[in-house]
């Protein structure tokens, strides 16, 4: 029997994530220098680990209300009130991925266009299509700024939403406030939803990352996560905040899909939100400085200001990023080719969420390959 025929037509063309392919390759190597991983190398705060264990041991293992525990939603509202003076509707989801999936399913009619920058986080194109929408990308090479003029050119009568991501994956670039403001003005003019993926919002090294919440509070759907901020990616925790109509429809869909985020980890997040992550920010700023110094003069790159990625251009002498990445993998350095995140295969992503010495050793090999 050929079980392939059970697979839906629109699912078949979706390739396995290029990042997963590198993970699989890494599993066959004894001691690769892994600069491919998109997660922090620090543990969740002790208070959060204790809260998760206590919740499990004290029987807090059942479903929670669909939009999340009142205590966690209240704590999130408090943080948003302090940061923006904003009072949105809030719901807790299974990671930012869970929130984004529900947002797109809740908002897109067939053929609705969602506009976002290229390079972009891998899931965006697939999730927009899965929800029946059409991804429209705006090329922001080579400086990875937002370029509101290019966004303006990409809008059509079918545009429903603009999707922003700052600090960005794969670039580590933090948008300029003026650019975010200009994109919000476009959204106002054209009556669009602004979805803001701010999963790296706590990992910012120079100043702050501007949010569309500041410029378009009534039309922004904010998506934030706990995984990257508190070193708990596997706990699958995130939230949405924004217009009540949107968040309530997302919650309705959550009831029939994810049901709720895991209860013990919701309690853990209440505790995590009081933890001081500034030592990690200091640590990752130093890693950002190490990687910038190691690449400087050999690679062309935009110095990242947030997250834990840098996205350099491949050296001359290589036709594609895939070719350069293959050469690096032969030297046991794992990085990701730009084609995973982009229509262009000219850059590669380094994750600097790695021990300093491994990071330096990996960069040394990349430099050798550039000569
Ligand atoms: N958005 C961006 C920009 C990301 O980099 C990631 C994770 N790599 C996600 C969303 C998904 O996050 P989560 O693990 O919370 O689902």
C-alpha cells in the first residue's frame, strides 16, 4: 500500500526545514562545532524550575482555562502596562509558533496577503500558506533595515497584515524606530493588522528594540515568547496580546487545537517573569562582540544588536551559501545557508549561542575557508 496518497496536495511540496537537516547531520558527527542551534545555551531561572516541579508535585497537572492561567495573564498584562501603558487582550499559547499559527488561521481569508521582510524566520511562508494566505516578501538586503518604501510598494488591495520581527532571525538586526513608525503609518493608511514577532525582545544589546505597539497600539498583535528569554524553548510557552476581537478568535481556535499551554510551565512562567535575565544579556552581548571581532575584515556582515544570530555574506570564491556551508560542514562547523530563510542563497547564519571557545574556534575555521 502506498500511504503517500493519503497526504494532502498542499502539504507534499513543503520541504523538511533546512535547519532540521543540519541537526540530523550533526547527530552523525562526534564533536562538531555547532553554530546552527536557534536556542540559548543557558538554563531557565531556578525559581522557574522550582515552580514547574512544585506545580507537578502538588497536582497542578490538568487543563487550564483556554487563554491561560489568570495569574500568568495578569502578570503579562502588568509587564505590558509597565512597558507601554497598554491594556490589550492577552492569551497564553504553546510557543510563539502556537500564537502565530492561531493568529494567521484566525485572520486570513483565502488569498489574503501577508507582507514581511526577506530574510525571514523559516515558518512564516509555510504558516501563511497553511492558513490559506499568500506570503509576500520584501527584499531588505543588504542592510536588513525595514525599508518602509519597499513595504509600501508590496501592498495591494489583498494585503491583510504586515508581519514584523525585531530583533530578527536570521539577521540579529534591530529595526530603527523611525522605520517601524513609518510601517505603522502604512498600516494605518491601508487599515492593516500589524503582527509583531518579538520573541527575542529581552535579548537586546544596544538600546531597545522598537515595537509597533508604541505607534499603532490598536492594530498590533504582539507575539512574545518565554523560550529564548528564559532558556526554556522545550517548554513551549508564548503569548499573544492585542485587539480583543483577534485574541478572542485565536482563543476559540486554541480550544479546538492546542487546548491550552502546559499547566506546570504556565506556573513556571509566572515565576520566570520576576527573574533577572540581565546577566544573560551581558553574556550574549560579549558573544556578539566576540563573533563580530572574529568575522571583521574577512566577512561582510551587519553587526547584530539583538537575539543571537549574525548573517554574513559568503566569501568570494563560493557560488552559493549552500556550497560554503558544505565546505564548513566538512570541517565540522555547522552553520545554516541563507536559502533556508530567503530567496537568496548568498549569506549564512551563525548562532553565537555557544561557549566562547567553540565560537572562536568555529570562526577561525570559517575565516580559513574564506581565504
Ligand atoms: N519567531 C522567531 C523569529 C523565531 O526565531 C522562533 C524560534 N526559532 C519562533 C518564532 C518560534 O518560537 P517558539 O519556540 O516559541 O515557538
